[in-house]
């Protein structure tokens, strides 16, 4: 695990896949946060009102952090948190501001891909900071991880903080607390329930992944996911089974399943088949069919995705996955 006392950028020397210009540079872990550091909150995708942020604001203040509320909070352009120009400006300001040590995306939805190519990461690369979120924020994770080899945090966002922690389900609240642990460099214990469909094995590698549909849409772009030697995690919501099957074929045909060191399958909230148009296969069938030719460990029902139990994961950080006959251990290595 990274030291909670780390205050300067940490470097990890991990060989790349030789498929891109940055593959030979080390992976970089932004400085971990300490009490008094500032977290910026912005809406690079969907809209969110300030009142909806209050549980997240109070919780993160309770962790000892200061908050900077972005101009896009409360802004709205139909489904977006402001116009493309407004969302771009707000995110750029937070990327460039040296007093902001982490950026929490208020919510997902859709919109990051509309601004990603206009963002200027030059100052960010010089002084990286944690970017936090999931779902549509997979675009940002892919950009940071695979263009610049800079780590980021895949986790719940402000719209998922419960109004009252005492009334939250155990997994929901522990998922929120895992964000604090990730930001401060503390170990996270992942309560993985063993699934008989798991495939045994031991693998180590940089962690990468996120929302499957978003990863599919990035194929062939500057933010395309490169997975050689990595542990890949995937989740999705609101997709038909045939669509999930098609997306896994995309992963296989683009080589993203070929040279993994491990695969984590998170929550897949599937859209029911239309009557008379049943696909006849489960997520288990789809995944196991596509990885049958490979030998790396595969874990089902990992606690990540569009569900209440959605633990923080450090993309771009080396992890170890160990699946035995009756348990799963997943940790930073």
C-alpha cells in the first residue's frame, strides 16, 4: 500500500505494452490528502443542484477537508451541468488551481466526452491531483490513466452520499468511507463475496477499467483503454444482455481481453429482455465464453458499479488479485 504520509508524487515503474508514445514512462500517483487540503466539486457531465450536495459537503468536511464548489454546480443546460463551454471552463480551472488537491465529480450521466479533447492537462501533468468519480467519469479515468499514466479514483460521487449515515446500508456507507481511505493512502478492505463461477488464479497488474459502454465508445480514440498486463474491472447499468454480449465481443476483437492479468466483473444491472425477444444467456455465460481461451483469474460480483455497494478503486495503481477455491483477496500490491 502507498504510505499515508506520502506528500509528493509517487512513481511506479511498470513496463508498458509498447503500443503508444507514453507506454515507457512510469505511472504516477498523485499526492495523498491530509486534513486542511481542498477538494473541488464540479459537474463535467450531468447537472446537480447545490442543495443535493449538502450530504457530501458535510461528510467531506467531517473528514477534515475544505471544499471548493465549482460554477457548474446549480447550472443546467438540459441534461448537462451547464453548457459545454461552462463545464470545460470549470474543470479547466480546477485542473490548473494549485490549491485544489483533488477534484470530485458531482455526478455522472453524460457529457465528459464532449469536453475531453478541449481540456489542457499541461499544468495537471506537472502537479497531478486525484480526480474522483465513475460511470461517465470513465472518460476522464481513461484519459488520465492511458494517455498520461496518472492514477485516479473510481468511486461514488456526491449524488450517492446518504442524507444520514446512520440510516445508510452497511455496504453503502463503507463505500463512502472507502473514498476517504483512498484519498489519504489508507488500505481498503474489499468484502468480495465468493462466487462459484469465479476462475481461480493469482494476478498482479495496474488496475484499469470502469463503465463497459463508455469503454466501448472510447475504442480507437486518444483515450482508448490499453489493458496489456493489467487487472481490468467492468460494470454497467441499463443495458440489454445482447448489448453486453456485443460489448464483450468488442473488448475481445480489440485485444483488450488477450493479455490481462486479472478480470473483475462488478454489478451489471441488466435491462429485461423484451417479450418474445429473449437473448437466452446470462452475464456469466457472456463473460466466460469470451475469456475461455485465457488463463487469468476472473472474479464475479465484485463490489463496484451502479449499486449501493460501490467501493473506491485506484485506477493506475498496481494491485494483486488472488482467487482460491473459497475466497477472493484483492489489494494494492
